[in-house]
C-alpha cells in the first residue's frame, strides 16, 4: 500500500501567464507557495478476490473491470499511461474541497502519478513529477489549465517560477527568514466562499482573444516581479495589499468570468472589514478567496468580515511526499 501527501497552493501574482498559449510566445512569471493542507491518495494492488479490477473512491465510488470504464478522467488517463497491467484500488481524501482555486486537481494529478510511479518501482524527481502532471492535464486530458499548480504541488515551498523557453519553466526557490515566513502566514487569510466552479471552464474564457490582453498580462508579470523584490528585501509588506487591489482589477480585465457579482460583494465586505487587498484564487468564479491584512490584525479582520469558512494556513516546504510504502 502506498500513501502520498501532496500540498495545495496559494498563487500570489502572475496567474494566467503560466498558460502555454500565452507563455510560449510571451513568457510568464508567477510567485506562489504551497500550504499545509493536503491531498492524500491511498493506492494498492487489488487482491484477486473481487468481481472488479478497479475500485476508485473519491466523492463517489467506482468499481469497474476496464480502465476505459473509469469515469474519473485523471485516474483513467493516468492508469492508461502508467499502470495498464495492474488491478488497483485508489482512495482519495482531501483537506480542502475540490474545484475551489487551491490547485486541487493538480495536487490530485501529482499525487496520483507519484503513487503509481512508486508502485512501478520507478524513481521520479519532483521536477519530473511536475512535468508529468502538466502533460497529463494539458495533453492527455485536454484541460484548459496552466502550468504553475503542478509545479507548486510537486515541489512545495515559496517559489518564483518563470515560464517559456526551451525548458518550458524554471523555478527559483525564495529563501526567506523564518521571521518573514511567519509574517506572510500571519497576513494571509484564506476564506472558503462555498461557491463551486470548474477551473477549466472559467480558464477557457481567459484564452479568448489573448492578443488583445497583452498589456494587462505584462502588468501581471510585473506585479510578480515586484512581489519577489518585496519579499526578498526588508520592505513593508503592507504594499502587497495595494498590489492585490490592482491585481483584482487586472483579473477582471483578463477574464470576465473570473469575478462574479457575488465575489464583488465579498470583495467590498473584505475592504470594509479592513483587508489591505485580496484575490479570488485559481481561475476565479468562486471557491477560495485570499485576503491580505496588516500584521497582527487577522483576528480583528475575521470578526468584522464574518463570512465563509476561515482556513488557517502555513507555508509547506516538502512538496509531494510518500508517507507510507
């Protein structure tokens, strides 16, 4: 039996520029960090005593005799590629809801490929794991997703990621002090809105008429660079809140489906409660919002905001790991 543990992530700046339709022509840059909330996958070779060859348990339970009959697209695609000759039972547990903007689909893909690689006695590096997950989601499954989530979930930590060029992407771990790390964590307020959406569908609208969004996309990249400089230098991190205010407007300009009227109401409520800025995570449309507050004022903000479900988070450094083999 194999159990893998793969973190979800929060993306601060640069989202959208990590999509290959954009960065292969223009380059992209993203700053994000993995969080201490995880996707767990338990995988084992199925004993030969059942009337089925595959059992997949997630929000529903599937039992089938063929890979083609599996309804879960990521599981079906991964088994075809990595383990077409094994009868398997796969069980998913997640700390956070699916389709909510924290990279849950990519965390699942990364954890699944990691588990199947271990079952096949194949060593795989974290960079290779990220690349395999990118290929699975973008090519095998034809999802309208970017490339940052798979990297963040596979590698972990706080990172600056550049996209484009022969290597497709290059990661720069951001080495910050424990004090700076704690400050980031104390200012980050993760709120679940309860609104479900499908990332691929929302993201598809981003790709419409990309050539008319060049100025906005380049400004998004500039914000990622500015955030990197702020975090690596002795700067006042209140400024990140101001940058998130601008980023909220940029996200609306890039994708009209990303910011709904309900999310606009949540945004206004957060400002009245004292947030310096914030963002809807992932493609947008619902799921989680992240708000940036003054140091030591998270408790007061939550009292005033009084909406949704607050999820305390810390930066997770380990990336996808095997916790039982």
